[in-house]
């Protein structure tokens, strides 16, 4: 007979799966609100009239496979027309970001410096896809949500 306070591995896995499902459902509920707040999905201002565009949230396993990252990203753009170019290249943009994010170790991106380095890598990856220099492309990256579990 097992003690009443003992949680079996299966029960723990089901609880984690349930919490993950709730977190995912909440993200799905708030993503449309964020998109509608950005007036057409690509022209809200983050700082001093800057053009921004949100990306759909990402959920990826991190490189150690014992943790995952849920992140919502908004991009600051040099020009409004880049929002359309990003939409046209979205499969390539998402692929590159999934590959980048999933290559990271949780310890490396938990610190402020680690997040800053990740921002620089994200800008570099997306600007390469868009075939533009930073001053003409994605000028900044904002983490709207950043959860490691």
C-alpha cells in the first residue's frame, strides 16, 4: 500500500500535461486580442512611433529536452512595408526561429544578458531572411511573453 501523499509518475505527468494545456489555451485566447490591438496586425507603436508586428507564439523544447520555452515575440520594423514581407516569408521566419530557440540551453537564456544575446540573434536571423541590413529591417525584438518550464 502506498502512502496517501505519494504522487505516482503517471499522475505527475498528467498534471503537467493539464497545466501545459491551460497555458496553451490562455495563449490562444490572448493572441487575437494582441493582434487586434496592433491595428491590422502590423502598425502599433512600441516606442516613438515605431512600427511593430507580432508573431504567433512559439513553444519549443530547449536543447536539453528537459525543459521547454514558450515565447511571444513582437518585432520593431524600420519600415511599415516590412510587415507584408515578413508575412510572405513567415514559414521561413518561423522555421529559423524554431531552429534557433530549440538550440538554446535554459540556463543560457534565463539571464538578462542571455535574453539580450537572443534578441540580437533573432534580429540577425530575420533580417537575413528578409535580405536587409538591421537599420532597414527588424530594428528591435520585444519578448511579450517568455516562460521556461
